[in-house]
C-alpha cells in the first residue's frame, strides 16, 4: 500500500493519459441471512463474495464489453480496464461517480443495493461528462462498528487491517495471533459481519447474475469434510473460486481454528491427524485446536512431541505446556474482549 500510495490516490499517476474514469458496480447480494451459518459450529462460514466463482473474470468481461462499445464510438480513443489488478482506489472513485459512499466500515454503500457491490474501473482518454458524486448517508449509525468481532475499527471510516478477520483469514500468511482465534469462530474465509448489519441492506436484492449465485456446497460446508481434504481435493473443490488462491495450508489453518472453536468432539481425530501435516502452519494450528477440543489428550502427547523444530509450532506447544494456557484468549467464539473499539472485520 505504501509503495503504491501515489498511484492509488491519483489515476494519472497510474496512466498519465487518463481523462475520465467509468466505474462499474455489480450487485452480489446473498439469498437469505449471510450470518446464519455462524451459529452452526460444525460448519464453516465463507464470505458471501467467495461462495461462487471468482468475480474478477465476470467484472473484467463486462468492462471489456463496455470498452469495446466505447472504442466503436470513438475509434481513436484508448482505454484500460482494472479489477483489483492495479493500485486503483475503487471506492473513492465509485463515490465520485455516484455509485454510493464509503461507509463507516470503509466499504461502499449504495442506497439501491446496500453493501453488496463488486467494483471495476475503466480508464479512458476521452473527456466524459461526470456524474454527480454521492454524499454520506451513514448519519449517527454505528451498526457496522459494533458488529465487528475483533474491534478492527479504531474509529469510524478507519480500518485496522491487522485486526480484521477478512485480512487475517485471506491475506495474512502466518499463524493467526492467539488473541483473535476465538473471535474468528467458524469464519474460514473472510468476514461479512460489518457488511451484513448495514441498515441500507433493506434495499438489497439477491444477485441476478447466475455466476454470482452461491454454490450449495459452499454455503455451510462441514468442517469434518474440509479437514479431510488433501491438496488435490482442495484444488478440485475450489476450482474457479477465489479461495483457491490462499492455498491448502492457509485454508487448513482457518478450518483448524474453526474446529477448535466448535466444541465438537467428533472433530478430535481429524484435528489430531493434522499434527503430522507437512506444513508447519497447519501443525501449529492443529496444536491449538486440539488444545481447545481435548486438552488432556494433548497434554499426554506433549512429551513425545519435543522433536518439533519449527519455531511457530514450538511456540504453540510451549503455550500448551504453560500454566493457565487454556484461560488465555479463550473468550466466547462469537465475541472476544479487546482493549480497543473496532469496526469492520
């Protein structure tokens, strides 16, 4: 972000010839309550945007269709299409184009479809008449700020990504810090809490695009089935899904945290089997999860596991062996106390 700040803040820094930016917003509103799965502790909750095929190809295809039409009207013009592929600040541009406004959760909010919008940008060297910018309609509401499970909003309109569950389960590459694991609950990829509670969602509509309809097997997948996946099975299940890009090990890290929060004894054997996983990231989270599900069983195994050489896994075993380990960071999986207010996760 720091390296691309200048280009993000000024489209001409990215492409000096640009004179107009056309913003595209596509509704991906879910059918039903997107947070309902959070109560099903033996299931995994996947962010709405990842319950179907990767949106990048769909949005880019639509922008290219628009670009082809525009090029036909002005053959001498040039254009560039961006969908998360360049340092473009889509949300401020979308607000300037009148699609919506950046809410207190820092995401775009629309009076027509609420918080469920995919964005894409088309840069052109044509001078086009601008639309009126949208104004902020959040008022005194702080529903999104209060809904965040990890207090990721130090103040309205400001997100601390280091505390955000979406960042932690998708972008973060290492072990997830202990203080956030219980709060993650069964969120195995992303988090929609701040989006889902927005009052403007009363105007939201279910996505009409067939490619944005949720796959039935990704709405509430069983944790047991996900824990049993090998790498080939993971790639097959998530072919064409944005989930595939985080890789099998990071995905299992997330699923193991959900398993540890599940209090489901039927998952103990599956979690234990991951103590010998080739990935140290998986082994580390397996130690934590088994400590949550079967602490006495893990304690009995502790002495025989001293040959572990990976520092992250060693740290998990050290924590398990330390006095009072069960009490640290073991708050209710649906809400963990934090010294700071947060907003969106």
